[in-house]
């Protein structure tokens, strides 16, 4: 039986990045689907929570998250 890949909680690392004037804070990494749950903030106000593919992260963030 195949192992189920785990969800890595990244809230404690306080990882965030900016793109087009919007701040994204990374919540967790889902290894099975290679996606990240992120919070989106604009002008200090929380907008929403959504998933983004790992491939869409900036290169500096990819080095920190490391999907292995």
C-alpha cells in the first residue's frame, strides 16, 4: 500500500513574499498535490485563503520550502 504524503505546516516559519503589490503568507505545503495554502493580504487587510502550485513560487521561497 502506498504511503500518503504529509502536509507540512509552515505557519511557524512566517514565510511571505510580495507579487504585484500583494503580500502572500505561506500556511502549509501539501506534498501529495505539490500545492501551497496561502493567505493573501493587500494594504494590510486579509483578502482570502487559496491554493497555488509549488511551481509558481518565487525561486527564493522554493529554496526554503523544499518539497523533498
